[in-house]
C-alpha cells in the first residue's frame, strides 16, 4: 500500500476547497455541493479542521459514495483528496 503522502503527490487535483473555520454542517454542505458540480472521477482537495469536522465530513462524503484517496496533516487542519463518484441513490 502506498502511504497517503506519496499517493497525494501522484494525483492531479482538479479543484480545491478550504472549509476550515466553517460550522461543521455548513462545511459538509459546501463540500458536498462542490463534489456534485464536479465530473465523476475528478479529485477535490479539501482542507478541513481537526476534530468534529474531520470525524464527520469524510464519513458523510463516503456515505455518498465518494472515495477518500489521501489525507495529510497540516499545521492547521487536514488536507483530504477526494475522488468524485456517482452519488448513491436509495
């Protein structure tokens, strides 16, 4: 398995979004909407705060069917690389 920091270096980021400092639910909605607007297979670079946002936002995006490809700790927060997948429908 390739370590996250090496995997992240090989991926092309298509869009970037920084939701650090946003309320958790608003940050999730913003990230979800950005992914909805992207083409399938594209990579979103998402910067989130540690704590509740880091625990819930990736979980919600995975539940939507997206793939968390890599994560990297930063001085402030965490950088996630997320591959857009088709939204799962009930």
